[in-house]
């Protein structure tokens, strides 16, 4: 995500980053390059002008030009400006940031109205949001109030079943207000604390849709009115947000297909143009591919600093801390087995797309694409490991010629591929033991991680 913008901004910062002295011309050159990068990323012209003017004004002050490390000071200014344009990070009077949902306590029913044009990903986002709230301890109910699109209720039911969230629907219903009231009654009887109301969309904004949404809003009095917009539409997403806010009123925005948006214009323009915070982004097709929007983390990604915090959070969701400590001990003692390798492959798959993880590693955004990684090789590895018996995975030394032939047949591979995997595993075990001893040597650790990365990508033979 944001690959092109990240690459161009990183190139622009080379005018000043790391220099012990910088001039006003260095700053002008860097800001001009960033301006062009933002315009190419489809960022709103008014937003670009504000960004450029405020950055130049602050960067040419004595605090930067006479700083001990002026290059780093300039990079910090650009980072802080990006954060301010992406959203508010300071907590409000209630102690929450603008990106957080404003929901009532668990003893009082809260409601979220999901708005958007047809095809924006509204129904899918409703299910993803419900899953996230469920993980946070709430008891959500999906409410099917899209009575216009054929099979909309059926789609919501299927998604609700996938994520384990109940769905309230009334087949043949014609009045969204009546459906909402039925859902509210159901929620009270079943100890539901949050309604997520999926509404009808159109191919474009029209008065009939807005009138229906206004009636539903008046009846539900929602705590949140969230617009779901496709980030790939760029400035059109910002214009849609403005229109919905003027007609209905919004409390925030969800951008879908954020993982595919290499430009980022919508994300960078929304807050400034609409005044509404971007609260969540869809980062993939899986129900779990739905993240809170953190302005400071996204600013870090744009500047090529990565987003280690989000990467760690993703890892914590799928990796048990106790298991991680046990794995570390195995690495130190060279007791890492093929069983452990298979478990790690499966854990990485749960964390989302490989591209999204690469983008979170400092300096990696835009440098390696998912196409550069041999995904077929990773699937082959999993197939071979899965075709082994547990005894073989726990002790790879017993895998002789006959066992290799059986494993190859079971995984649909060749004996040579099985042999390569075992050879790769032996080298990886040795590297892991060395890596555990290098934890206090960052340079050596970086080199080791690079070699292991090559092995994982199928380049290490």
C-alpha cells in the first residue's frame, strides 16, 4: 500500500536526510519533490498547498537550519505534518482519539450506521467491523437494512456466519425503520450491546437513498455514522464523503482496498477536506483484514520508516507468548524441528498478506513486492511438511530414501524438492542458533535475517 508515494517521498528526503548542514535551497528542492509526489498520489490540491506552505515555513526556521542534525529535524517536521493531515492523534475531552469509536457501555445499546455507495464494500466492512468488536469483548448484531440490492441480506447472512456474528433480517420487508426497530427489540432480549446496520447504496447519490437514510438515522439515533468508501477511487472518495456529510452527517470514514491503494490520495485528503477522521481501513479479503487507522503509523510508512508496532500487534494476535518463548529456547539449543517450521509457516499466513508485512518493516516498503517472493515455493514447503508424519517432522534424521519418495508422492512434488527442503532446513537451524547469540549485535542480526529471508523466498539453494 502507498508504495509509489513512499518511494517518491523517500527519494525526496535524500536531498536533506543525513546531512550535517542544509541550506534553504536543499529544503526547497526536497519540498518541491514531495509536492510532486503528493500530486501524483492524487492528493487534493488544496491539501498539497497547505502541506507545502506549512512545511517550508517551519523548516526554514533557525530551529532546523542551525540544529545539530538538521536533516533529521527536517524529516521529523515532514513526519509531523503528514500526521496532522492524516488525522488527530491527541485524545479529546473523553480521553479518546478521533479515530476511536464512540460507543456506549455494554449495558446500553449502541448502534453504528454503515453508509456508502453500491460496490464500496459496505456489507463486507460491516462483518469485518463486527468481528473486531467481538474480539474487543462486545456483543454485536448485524442488521440487514439493505432492502434494495438483490441478495444483500443473503450476503450479510453468509458473512455473519463466517465470523460467528448473528444477523437480524426480515424477509420481504419494505420499511428499513421497521427492520431497525425489530432488531433493537431482538438485541434487548438477547443481551446484544451493539447494532451494526448495513444500509442500501446506489451507483450514485440520489434523493431517494438520502431520504431513506435520514429516516433510519432519526429512528436509530446512531452513535456512529460511518461512510464506507473505496480508496481506489481517489479524490472521488473524498467528494462522496463530503456529499454524505452534508446530507446525513458523518462521524468517520472506512476506506476499503487500502492494501491495493499504491497512491494514497484519499487517505491524505479526507481529514483536511471533510474534517472527518478516517477510522478503519480494509487491508485484504479475509475477515481479519481490517485495521484501525493510526495516522502516525501511516506517516511512518510513507516516509519509509515502516510500522513495527502494527507488525508486532499482528504477530501477537496469532502467536502465543508462551509458545514464542519455547521456540526461542529451541533455537538456542538447535532443537528447532520441522514441526516448528510448519507451525511458523501457518502463523505467518494468519497475519495477512506478505506484502502488508513487508511494508511494515523499516526500509522495506516499495523495495520488495509480493511478486518478488516465490509464493508457490512457500506453498510447496507447506505441502511437503504436511505430507510428513509427526514422527518425521520431530526427527528429520529418520527421513531416508523410501520416506522421501512417499513424502514426494503425498505432496505432489519430487524427491529432489523434498531433499532441497531438508537441506534448507539444516542450514536454517544453524542460522537460528547463531541468530540467538547475535541478539546483542544489530548489524550481524540484520545480515542473518537477510539470509533467512532469501531462504524463505526460495532463493537460497
